[in-house]
C-alpha cells in the first residue's frame, strides 16, 4: 500500500556522547500522488527512542492534538500536514552503548556504527522506515570527541569537516542519490586504514578507496582492497556498470549480525569478511572475503540504484547479487566447475533442508512477523539459482540484454520481482509467465527421468516428469548431454530442454548406438533428480569416469558414495553388492589423476556431508548416519592407505620446495585442499593403539610444520577428535594450547579455536562446550564468538542429537539467554530445533519440549517467537 506522504529529502545531526546520543532529523515531507490519502505514520521503536521535541514548519507539535505516539509508531494526521510540502523536525535521544541487538546505532568495542537493514533506522529516529521511501540525504553531520573518535564517516561524499569546542570535531556527508533508510550508515571510531584509488571506465572517474579497521589490524586489509578493485573492473567488463561516487569506504566491525552491509559508499563488514593474512586466515576465508567484498560492491547497482519496493521482494536484490558474486568468484578462481560444486554443496546441505522444514517459504515470502528471519538460504541461494535459470534459458547475450533493460527502466526506483521478469521477457521477446511460478512456489521440485533407445529408427527418447508444490507445472530448464554407452565419448553436447509440462518426451534422432544421458548438467535447476535405470550405480560409475561436464562427473561420484553409506546404514551385506567395487574404482581413479586441477580432485574424494545425506532420509538417526559415513571413510582409507600416504608425501614435498612464499591462487589452494583431504583419510585409520599413535603423530607433524592457517587448522581439526592413549591425548592438548597461545588474542583465530572444539568427535564434547562457555574469551554478546561455539555445536549432528536430549537442553537454555541480548541471533540458533518431526519419536519429543519452553518464555522477541511457533505447528 503506497505511503500517503513520502520523505523526499533528509538532513540529520548526530551529537555522539557517552551514554546519550542526540539525533536531530529534518524531513522534507511531500504528499504522495500515488496514494489514496491518509495520515503520516512514522516508525520508531519505543524501547530505543526517547522523543525530545517535534516541529512542523517551525511550530512545536502537541501530543494528543497534533500527533499521537503509540507503541512503535508516531502518527501525524493529514489535517495537520495539509496538502503541501512541509518540514518536519524531530529530536530524539538514543543510547548506543546498551544496544546489544546490533541494529540501529550501536557501539562495537571503541567504535560507533550503524546497521539499518531491515528495520534498524527506526531505532535511530522516527521515519517511514520501508524501502519504497527513497530520499536524498542532503546533509548528515556527525559530531564526537576528536581524540576518541578521530574518524567520522557517512554515506556519499564528505562536504565539510572541522573542530568544535571541548576537544570535539565534526564531519558532514552528502549522498546525491535517493536511497531507502535501510542503506543509511554512519561510523565514528579510532580507525586505521589502507588507501588506494580506482579510475572507472569508460568515464574516467577517479574514485578514492579506503578500507578501515581497528589500528592493530591494518596489516590485514590489503587483500580486501585488491578484491574491491577486482570487483569494480569485473562489473564494468561483465555488465557495463561503473561506480558513481568519488569515495568508496569499507569499515570492518567486530560485533556484527550479518556478513556485511552494502550502505551506499560506506560498506560495513563483519571482520571475518575483511581481515586476512596467511597466519590468521584459511583459504576458505580468502575466498569468502573476495566473494563478499564483490557481493556488497555489486549491490551498488543491484540493490542501491535499483532497490526493492517492499521486503517481500528481498530476493530481487539478494538473489540477483548472489548470482553476480558467484560468477565473479568463478572467473577469479578460473574454474566455474569448482565454484559450482561449492555452491551446490552448500545449497543441498542448507537450503534443501529449509525447503523441507517448517520455515519453508518461496523465494518471495508471502508473510512474516520479523523480516530479519527471512534473510535465508532460500531468499539468497535459491534466489540466485532462479537468476541462473534466466541466464540458462536466455543465454549470455540475452541475459545481458535483460539486465540492460532492467537498469534503463528502473534506475532510481524501488521495484518488484515482476519488474525484473518483465525486463528479461521484453528484452528477449519471450513469454516467461510460467517461469514466474518459481517466485511463489516453496519446496524443492523433483524431476524424474527415464529413457530408451530405438535401434531401428536410431532415435533416443528421454522422458522428463516433474513434481512440486505448484498447482501448475513449472518451467524447469534441464541441461542434458548424451554419451556413447560403449566408448564414453560425448555424441550430443549440452542442450537445454524446456520442461514445461507434467511429463514431456524429448527425441534425439540420428544416433548410431545406445547412449547414456547426463542429466541436469551444471545443476541447471534447483531440483532433486531421480532416475529409473535398471542398474543406476553402473550408470553413475560410467558417468563419474567419462562425463565431460565437471559438475556431473563429481555429482555421480557423490551418488555412488551416498549409496554405499546408505547400504551400510541399513546393515546390508556388502559382499553381495557391487557398490563397494564401483566406489573403490572411482576413488582410485581420482587419486591417480596427475593433472593440476587439485580442487576438483579434492572435492571428488570427499564423501557427501551428513546434512546432505540426511535430506535423502524420511527419518534421520544422526548417530547411526555418522557411524555409517565414518565406516565407509575408514574402509576407503584402509584399502588405499599406501597410495593415499604416497600422494600426501608427494604434495608435502612439492609444497615445501616452494618455500614460505604463500600464494592464494587456484593451484596453491587446490594443493592445500587435496593434501588436507588426504590427511583426513589417513587419520581415519585409528582403530589400534599403533594406528592412533601414527595418525596423531602425522597430524601433529603437519600442525607444527605448516606456515599458513589452512594447513594448521586442518591438522588441528583432525587432532581435536583423537582420543585414547596418553601420547595421543597429549598431542591433542598440546596443539590446542599452541593454537590458543599463537592466536595472541586475535578474535578471528580464537573463533577457529572455539569452533574446532565444538565440532570435535569426542564422547564428552558437550561437556567440553559447556566448559568453554565459561572461558574468559567467550561471550554471548558477540555474534561471531557465539556462532563459533554454540551454533557450531548444533551442527555437530551426532553429538547435538545424542540420546538423552542433553544437547537440545543446552541449546534451549542458551537461546533463552541470547534472546534477551540479540533476537536475530536467538532466532537463528532456535532454528536448530524446529525439524523435530524428522528425528524419530524420542528425539522429536525432546526437541519439541525445548521449543515449547521457548514459546512459553515471557518476554520473547518477535524474531524467536516466529521461528518457534512455526516449528511447533
């Protein structure tokens, strides 16, 4: 529903003082011709704001006559505002120092910063705090103590600065582009920085770039700066999009609920996605930093210049921008197959689970109590898959044409998912109406396939059918290639089939022999795929050996591993099964590869995760599943122990000969990844005292000799799960102490130290986690620290779900404490209990009981209430 009055221009003044910050806001209020009339309603969270004064056109307004203040809204009747433009000035007091929600203006360490998405601006001042009110923030003045807070930052360009009385100073910022309130940002702190510049093409604008952090961390900012410059060039080259201001600032903040925030010209980042050096950051951290830096930069166009009309359209900016950062990362690592494997592994392990649970929702949700609960894997990751399907259906050039038309039509506007679909449709003159069902359909569709070859007509027939929660068939792009059944050669290269009916048969004529289909190449749609072959495992083995599509070659190998794990889980006699033979052949073939695509090789040897495997089961026994997966890993490790150790030693020698010149390139990352996968297998051979001693000695040797965090942390992760003899325990404890000491208080390294212990496979891991909550370095108020221990334990499935329900009680009690501090965190942690129906009668009853305790809690935040109430249904 359109706002009766909109704010067109804003001027603000922040007077930051310890214990009380005064915020004065001048809003230019204009009637909205698109609305049907009504009063002006301003959002303002009652517990965060104290209203000191309010004026309209210079006249003090009187409560009860000129305005009403009820709950979290301030209402000014239309008769008071009139029909013309007005100047509304409010003065409020806020207390950032006690803001543990980390929403609005809050203090993190010695720094003040803001987080306004989704609904944080209403914790700063009274305002129509919704994304369709796009205003120009003409002037934002920030004043603070100069010695404590020498750096004062805001959106846009700095227009003035100077000193004031009492050792204070100010800076004034102006943003010439209209923006919604969720993109507002200020920062005040004692910060160090690295500086650089970038000249945009083709316009030649010279942009000042600066990345800020606490002074002690300045030596860890260079990689973020390089990633920013790569992002700027990539967006110019790929989509023709240039940056549009003279300044681009990034600030790293230790206390932050999310990964990062795309505030116009002033990105605020969780330190975990900015700070990096070889001794503190693993390869996965470097990759995430590059990806998230790119993601927030790409938002400048897909999110800032064109934003979403309302929060139901969140995937419009997030799904699109995740797709863009995925493509950027694939280009930077020079391997889209590796990137695709990483993204789909995460999708299957996380988003598929969400689609199957009580919080299942379409990528465009239909309702919410707290918008913060819908920053989900569905909106982001599945949303990105929907964007990728546009690219698959329309081709590279067609997708670019659609993007160009989208910006041409909507630059400076707040729009909907339908507007994006229309731009893609109109630019390519195709009807995408049926494709639009992806926006409104929850759950993961299933695509089934069966095939036959007619020797007489030399024709291959592929029949596809679909099942989903949609009342009508969806439009699903299914990428298919055909391989000759004898030679394994590709006889029909990748072709995209448009599955638009409940069942369709596609014909491939002119084939001189029977073929095997490689279906859903590149994971062309976010669906579950079910075949009907009489000997499916034989087909998987053939495709794992011969498929030209890197993703499907990996995927078919994963299917073989999963089949063997499930047979082991069911207690079947493997002596009667061909599966072990297929698995051993695939593993041996992968281990023997001698190319330089080490990352693909590593991924091909890693068994499917427990969370991915659980998605294939109606009722999950996490303890039994963990054991079955572990048994399969041990059987592979024992059979190929000599070859695995030889490959491990070969890689160790190659890496040592390159010296300590640490490189973050595809080859170096791949080598480290492969060696650490091999170490994990070698440490799985641990059933006798001699084997445990050898495994712990090998892991300790890597731990002590490694220069970079990637290899040290991999070794530590093996050691923390080792138990038994005194020598084994001594190595484990020595490694943990050494890792802690070497961290020297570094928050991000300590997060890894907590996380490794929370994920350990030890019988007393819950007792260890409880003890760590009393550690002086642990706090529930810091989201990163909380995630590293509490959330990590909830992902340690076999121990979280251990019989007796003590893991559930621990999480329930912790969520109760966290909800009083930070509802965004408590709702995410509470989500670990909501799939109770999948875990059998006894476990389910225990999980449900903890959910009920949370639901009965008084008071309870909206964020947590929404999650637990949906979980109890």
